[in-house]
C-alpha cells in the first residue's frame, strides 16, 4: 500500500510540474512575442536601409527609415494603391499564401518557383530635392534548397542596380550560401536590368564576366559550385523585373503614371 501511495505521489508531482512548466513556457512565448515582432520589423527595416546604401550603424534604424517612403503597388495595374491601410502590418510573402490576396501562376510563368504571386507589393522610395533617387523592391525565388528572400535597389534611372541581396535564405554554406558574400553582392552594383528595347536582360552566367565582353553590363559571375542557386537568382530577377512582377509599375513610374 505504501508503495502504491508513493507511486501515485510521484506521478501527481510530475504531472503538476509538467503543467506548471507548460504554463510558464506558453506565458513566456506570449510575453516575448511583441518583442520578437518588434525585432523582426527592426531587422527588416535595417535590411532595406542596407540595400539602399544609406544605413549608418551608429544611428537609430527608426530615425534613418524616415528617409524611406513606403508605398503599396497593385502588381496587376502597376500603380500605387490604397487597398491596404496599415502598411506596417502588411506582409506580402504571407499574402501570397492567401487565395484572396494572391493569384496562382501558370507553370510557364512561374520561373521563380513561388507558386502564387501576391496582388499587392510594398515598395520603398528614397527621394531627394530633385525627386526619386532610389527604388527598393522586394524579390524572392527558389534556389537549390530554399526560397531566397531579399531586395534589389535601383538608381533613379530605374535600370541601374545600386544594391542586391537576401535577408533570408538557406542555401548550402560555402556554395549557394555565397549569395551572402559581400564580394559577390558587390558585383551587382552598376549592372543593368533592361535592354534598350525594354526586355529583362540581367543574367547570372557561368564563370567570370570580363568587363570587355559583349553585354557585360547585364551579366554577373555565377557562384562556383552552385549552378542551381545561381540559376535561381537569375530566374527570380527575370520574374520580378518582368511583366508579372514590377515592370508595369516601373514603366508607369518612368512615365509619371504610377
């Protein structure tokens, strides 16, 4: 009888401790969630500033982000939209997973392998005294192992690359993961997106691009040993800079019709 009572006592204490621990863990998660979301938002804004080339580590991210004008774009019409009232809470990657906020892409259209394209995108504009000086656009697409999510920054001509990089990717370290290598990212600066006829011409090619080869301004070195990741980068840029991506918006912006 004593052994049974002891066993019951042990089981009861264990269950109580498990319940208490679960409550504490759940409570901590709830309490920490606002801080986690704030940190995520802060990191996102920092990445926008970095791609724009205006980030100063010794200054407040929030203060610096005041230089950025955040707008919503209807990707179908290529024009600014007020369909979302609270842009801070709008997550376009999450929106792409919701049928009411996205469109399914036909296989031949989906070269970036994103399956669904959101109807609205947030774009980031930097203006100076003469008008638009930089445009930062979110881009994403599948590499070898992961969906690579990042930004591309364009100069005021809306064709010359000022910066390009990913803030979320899970490619193979030392191979496809070299998309995060500052040396490789620097190769993109000064490259052109569109040909004179307006076609998307930017590409990632195998090997090294010599500056004197034809169309060198449209070509970037591929990543050594990471053919599929390199191809994924080329595909996602050709998608997002094309007709199903930002090209209608960029054309409207050039013509003053956005």
